[in-house]
């Protein structure tokens, strides 16, 4: 058994991309793009979900770059090789991170693509910094108010979502759960959320191996859980009430919402009901895919993303 925690730089995997650091909002973010010589192209910022890191966008980076965009995938605060401050995992600060990243990358606006928790950051950034956002694509990520309503009033959604969410609120227990047995949680988590077809592939095995490595980086387990702890605890505090009030705004940005049809974690109704908060809202489901649809069905997801960006 490996007893030495991995160094954060170990997730800077070689490939048809380049790694670099971006300083934004007082933090250092690790970022990846396919070609650093095309900074004058429209920026598409890729924001990963819980338990992942930039690697989740390996299928989207080359496709977006080939289509004429500057695609940049980042490790969110607390993840991968980005800084891991002890606080700042609230919706206000995370939206500020995204806005600061757009500026630090030399752009005034960007389109956002976010999966799960990264999608919630997209919703928050479009609401709090609307002038910096062109278009938004959210994957397996309903609007925060739709998610709250679903958990409160939909028994099926509450059953699938709330139990693991509450378990992660317990200090230290959640961290141990994520890191024990060399990150075995990642294997269990991905298998329980993904479709059966992807699980039989070499791509799935590689994703498990690399995400197990990333979750064991010192500080990552704690920081990743802080996103979810704030989301729950803030519901009982003035900062959370105020955040939900501010989020109750209908946005003008063109939105594309995607969900894997086999996703039992985020239900179809939550994605569809998110249309209430966007005037221009398109929702599609991807057959044969689960919660990690951009990895499970990259060709279908890439085609939908590129169509939306070029509309």
C-alpha cells in the first residue's frame, strides 16, 4: 500500500496540451490548454465537478481547440495543483474566482462549461458577473434553487441526493472516507453514478486511476468537501439566504443544459425546471450516459457544446 501522499504536480499529465499557472483573485490556479499561441480566440473556461480535476475535460480540450476556441480547463480552488486555502468555498467567492480567471487569462468575457459543482459555479458566475459571460453549458448541474426545491419536495431526488450529501458534513469522517484505501471511494463513486457501457472501457479504468491519485493530494479531500459543507450549512445562515435571494434572477445568457439519461443522481425534472432562471434555455439528455456524460459520451456532448457555442 502506498503511504506517501502524492505531490500536486503529479496530475500534470503529458498529452496534447500545455500546463501553466494563472494568478487570479489572490490565488494560483493550475490551468491546461491545447495551444497557448491562440490567446486571441474566444475563451471557453471548463470547470470540473466534485471529486475530479482538469483531467475530466481531456475529450473536450482538443475538440474545442480544433473548432477555433481557446479552451482552458482549470483545477478549481482546493483541487489538483491549484492553491488550497482554508476558506472561500462559498458561491460568492467561487463566482469571483471564475470572473478573476477570465480577466487574468487576458479576456473580458468567456463562455463557461461546468459539470456538477462546476456547473453550479457557472450559474453563480452568470448571475453575479453577467457582463463577463457569453454563453453557458451546464452538465448534470441544475440551478441551485431548482436543486434545493427538488431535495425539499421531491422524495426521489431527496433519496438519491441527500444521504451522501449529509454524510460529508461530518468533520474528518468525510475526509477519511474519500482517501482511505488509496482513494477507493473514487472507484465506488464513479461506478455508482456512471452508465454501464463506459465502465467496460479502458478510458474508464484510466479515469479511476487518475482521480484516485488526485483525491489523495494533501488538502484536496477537505477542500472538495468544503464546497458541499457550505452549500448545506449556508441554508441555515444569513449568507446562504442572501445568496439564494440573489440567485433568483432570470438570466439573459443562452444556456444549454445536458444530462445523461442514465443519471440517477440528478433527475430529469431538476434540469428541466432550471429553465425558469434562463430566458434562452435548451435542455437535452444524452442516451447511454450517466452523471459523467462528457466522459461517457464525449462525441455527443462535444457536438452539442459546439452547436451551442456557434449558435
